[in-house]
């Protein structure tokens, strides 16, 4: 049993939500594709990040 | 090419309660955040899982994100034990869904939608309440359970 104090947080608080979700470990991927013009696209993705960097 | 198992994840126990008041839970690492606004998460379950019909019918579930000292809980809820909750400290959350004590974080969710995914289904949940503790996460990856430490940021390739 872990005795660390629990902190309740409001899911509508985006910063708090991001912090709690960020406690889940993930690997890091780079998602790639190519469009019909031959341009290569890349998105770095990890938890909560699906935007072009 | 590395297999899917090379992707490191945290470890969760997803819990719910059925209409008879029976508590259900399973270990899952197929969890991900989906949306911040609205607050949505997603996890997937095999169609062959014993608890699949229970979760398909459940309106609520909880994602319990395990701390690094909770390997025993991860193994217990990954087993076919007849009573996975025996001896496990829990509190009743929203809708009486059992919340496991001592976890790194818990997300209490109402089921938003279900999507087919081959031999799995995707459960999307809207987070209604959440809590966390300042603990280190349990991780799972190649070779089994892992603990995390910060990367020093320098290239190793």
C-alpha cells in the first residue's frame, strides 16, 4: 500500500488533465507519409501530442 | 522491423462493476489519451476477453494507472483468478466503480462510444473525475516490466 497523498483534480483544468494523462508512460514514434505531390510529411507523436512540430 | 511489443507503455488496471454488483478488472496497456477538450481517453480490449461483454455493457469504467511498486497488482489483474479483487484495497467511485488504492493516478470515466478494431474494440471514455499521487510509474516493454528514469537528452545513436 502506498501512503502518498492523493490529489483530486478537475478534468476541465487542461493543465491538470495533461499532467495526469502524462503520468502514463509511452514510447515515442515519428509518423511519416508522403502526399500525392511527393512531399514528405512527418508528425512526432507522443501522449497528448499529435500536432506537427 | 521491431514488433509492436517494442513500444513501451505504462500499465493500467481498468475496472468496472456490473448490474449484479460484481466487480471486474483487467490489466491493460492499450490506453491512450485522445482529447483534452473534451477530456477523452481510449483503451482497447480483445473480443475474447472474459470481461468483454461486461465492459461493453458498462456505462462507467475507471482507468487505474499503476505505480512502479504495483507489479503484483498488474499480474493479478492479468490472470484468470476467480476473484481478482480479493485482498485488494479499493474505494467505490462514481457509479460504485471500484478504484484501486495506491495507484499513480485514476481516471473515472463514462463510456462515450465503442468502435470496432479487428479482434479488439476501442472504448472511448469521457473523464469525469481524476486524481493522482506523486509516485513513479510502472512501465511495460521489451522483456517485461520496467522502471523509468529521465533521459539525459544527449544523442546515443
